[in-house]
C-alpha cells in the first residue's frame, strides 16, 4: 500500500481537524485574494466580518511595501505577517500559502518560542513590580513613622517654647506700662522690639501647635449650638482692636444675629480672626474691611472683604496650602508663617464646609467660607467613608 496515498476518509478527518481544532489560522482565498472561508480559530481571532474582505484589509502593512501576490507565489517559504485581531491589538503569525484549484489556502501559526519569551518577560516584570511594591510599602511605613515623629517633636517643641515666650511678652508689657516714663526713647524702642518679636513668635508657636494637631489626625471639634451673634462677639472685639491699631475701619454688616448653628465656636472664631487679621495686615490706614454673614441654601457664608492690593490668579492657586507665600506684601511689614490659611481650611473642612477667595490684582480680595446648617452637616457626615 502506498503510504503517501490518502483516501477520502483521511482527508475529511484532516479537514475537520483544521476547521475545528488545529491551533493554526486556516484562511481560504479566491483568485482575487478575497477571504471566502476560515476555520474556527481564524473566525475567533480575526476581526468580525473578515470573511468577504480582501486579505490586504486584514494584514497590517506597517511599511506599505507588502506584495501579497508575490508572497503567495512562493509556497515553500514561511512569511511573517501581522494581522488585525478581534481584540483590537495586532498579532504576528508565520504564514505559508498553498495553491488550490480555485484559489489559495493560507495557514498561519503563532511563534510559540516568541510567546514563551514574552511570558517569561512578563513574569520577570511582575516579580520586579512585586519587589518594588514591597519596597514602596516599606518606604511609606517609614515615612508615616517619621511624619508622626516630626509631629510629636513639633508639638513638644512648640509647647515648651510657649511658656518662655509668654514670659518675655508679659515682662516686656510690664516694663512698658510700669517704667515706660523712666526709659529713654532708645530703651523704650528696644523693649517694644522685644515685645513685637515675642508676639510674632507666639503666633508662629500657636500655628505650629495647630499644624501638629491637624497632621496627627487629632483635630477634634467641640460643637455646640450658638447664635451668629455669639460667634461674632469675640471676633468683632479682637478684630476691632487690631483694626484701630492699623487705623483701619472694620464694618460688621447687618445679619440675622439670632440665627443658630452648631459649630466649635473657638475654632470658627480662629478662622474669622485669621481672615480679618490678614485683611487688616494687607490694608492701608484709612481703608475699610467688611465682615458679612449671608444665609444661603442650607449653609451660612462668612465673608471678609478688603480694599487691599488684591491677589493675582497665580497667588490665589497657592493659597490655603502650607507655607504659601504670595507676591503681595503686608502694608505694615508684619511677619507671617504661611500656615494660617491652611489651618483655616482644615478647620472649615472639619465643619463639612469649604473656603475660597475672590480677587483681582489691585482690586482688593474677598475671603469666604461656608458652614452647612445642621441638617446638611448630618447628611454630609453620613456619606463620609
């Protein structure tokens, strides 16, 4: 029996295998290189609607130099072709073309050695990624620990500095009050310089203490229901003192002072005094600052408007961040830690509110923040993770 002889049954088995099971692309082409049929794998991997399209519409020709008819005319050679795929990403196959009575059979197979190489590369990259992830977790843990240590040190240092600075302020004020008349003008100025420096240091220490509490995650609100009038009492008194020293007018615009809201009054007053103080420091003598409260849909909006130098768009983007320093200068040469607005933002956000600024360079600025009314606060807290 001739071993090369193939009967109809063997041919049918081979054809069935190619059509249904073989791990190759089998594509039947007519004389015009149009795809007339394909096996199951080709139908799965090639883009939908491949049958009925010309082969050159499926082949990706990166260099626009492929001559498919020339490739088909060389049936004994293997040709590497990149095909469009149903997944959207091109796939490269090794093709051989076999002439048929009424066209051509194209058989394409993946380069399994290349596939294995790519798998190995992916595994190696995955191992490297896992190692980097572990290193990142370790670095993050170390950073968290250092951050906590920094906050502890900052809080301890600021706390320990507060008492001696307070003593310097107290004794400086005592000397000025009790012995001011006996001092020469030069000595009088020395004492005032000491007092001014100590006051600036106290502001810095207080800001550092606030930041250490905030960054450690220990900011807690002691909220009680208060009227707007009670909130404004301390602000108008202390803000008025600062304004008079600078010869600036502080105007409290009419509001429903009986309206009640649930807040941490000292912290909210701290925010208002920060905004009023900033407005005073950026105002010239004779200018006016307006403090206004407006009830809007579900919230109270506190606003502080000044007639100062205003803020550029660039400066506004840097506000409310730690150590932010704009190009505008305080009119009295006052010093700033660059932390006040960040602390204000954190306190407002802890009340489920928001803070913002509206300004143009040379046209003053309006700093505003909103505090939701009680029903809205409860709803916001319930939606927080």
